[in-house]
């Protein structure tokens, strides 16, 4: 029997539920209720589709279902991949009441959401994230998009889903490296606004790595609660929502410089969080707590070697740049993040110099 927890992302008429539980893909939740029209397109990838597509089809009984599988990996998060989805929609004469279902990791979810935002100026879509990182981060909040050769997620749109359905059973087939990458985003939530959750993670990191069902369910639930609250407060990242990018300015630069996919997103964010904490000049004991937790999660705490000029050039394309000023998410202390364009330039040079 499925145990379910519901979180609502409060956005007025665009509000939607996040349903967290086990056994949801096998009929534990009525997905069809959120497919308003007669047709839907399931977008997945070559790894996830063989595992879960046949299991979701009975949930869509009575609907006309078409499918498409994208190539797997961050290197395929491109306009060309989105074009494949648009081509399928046009070829099947999909109407405005078509619902697109993204089933997979963050790459699939981001590309699919962007295609849904663009097709006929916006059609409904549903997120069914199957990786920990997608479950706690990219599936929630309506950020969609693809990468450009000059930067990550530079092309996209805000387009909220109708539903986020998180079946925790999908984590049983998740490779260990992907699980650890997802834990980086979980740790981020504790670091930016919930020091008690951070302490819970310190005590339960081994249970999470061992895929303990109860520990994972709580970690996902608390992460989604935090993100839902922040998104409801600032849907389009005009202010507070930017704290969710803690570690990402450095992390995105790492992904770009190493070649998308060489470092997983969560791995790059982990090293980026340490760099951001160092730039923050937080208490040394707190900095060590962050390093130790990331290390215990099997994540990198040191960035790859990148020369200082390249760091600055790549970070200049970051989406948080405003009025040509680079902004960072920094910490007053663990659990207390803020966004600023006022930082110690010499300290920044020292932080990136240590990674050069």
C-alpha cells in the first residue's frame, strides 16, 4: 500500500500538488486526473523508458498516448533535443489540450517543460522525476530550459507543471553516483535556510546512502517543502528565490569548463557550495561542517583546476548577473543565505585561485 504525502506549491490559479510516495507508478495515484484532454505525450530517455514506461501506461487508460525517448545526459540538453519533442507534437497534430508528461531526470524534465512552454504558446505538462536530484530540485518550481554552448540554462522559460509525482521506489534503481549527486541539492536546502535539517542530514547521511526508505522519504519531503515555500514567495526569481542557487554560480562554471556530463550537476554544485562558503567567510567550524557532510556523502569538495581568467569569463554569463554585476549566494551562517553583489574581490580571487 502506498504511503503518500502532499505538498502544495501555492501560486494562486497556477498552484499544483507535489505527491510523494511509493508505488505511485503502479497505480498508487491517479495521474489521469491531471491529463485534462484526450491526448498526452510521454517524454523519457533511453535509460528510464525501459524501466518505467510500461508501468505508467495503465494509469493513462482511456487516453491516446504517444511517446518519445531522448538521448540521455546533460550534453543532450539542447535546442535540438527540444526540437525533437516539438516535431513529434506537430506530427501527431497535438492540440492545446494535450498534456506532456516528463518522466526521467532533470535533463528530461527541463527540456520537456520548455517544449510545453513553447508549443502553441503553452500546454500542460506533468513532472514524474525519477532521480533524487530531479525529485528535490528541478521538477519543482517551473524553471525549464536548455543549455547554450556559452552557458548553462541560458535559454528557457518559467512554466509551472500541473503535477509533480514523486515515486520514491524509482530510487531503488538509481546508480550510486546519481544518488550522491542528488544529495548535494538536499544538503543545499539545509545550508541555505534550515540548520536543523542540516543537522538531521549529518546524523542520517549513511542511511540516505544506503537508500533507507524512511530517510529518503523525509529528505525528499523536507527539501520539497522548502523549495515550495521559496517558490511561492518569489516565483520568477526576482528576489529570495535566488538563494536556491547557492553554489550554482561556481558549479555551473565547473560543468561548462569540464564539458557537460563529465561532472554531474550535483557534483559541481557540491564543490561550488564549498567555494561559496569560503567566499562568505563563515565561521571555520561551520565551513568544516559543510565540507565534512559533503565528503561523507561521497561528493567532491574541491573544484577542478580552472584558470582564474576562465572562471571570471564563464561566471559572467551567470543568470544572476544584474546591471553587469556578478552576484553570489552567500551565507551569514549555516541556515542563513543571502544574495549580494557586494563581496570581497580579493577573497574571490583567492577562492578561484585555489582552484586554478
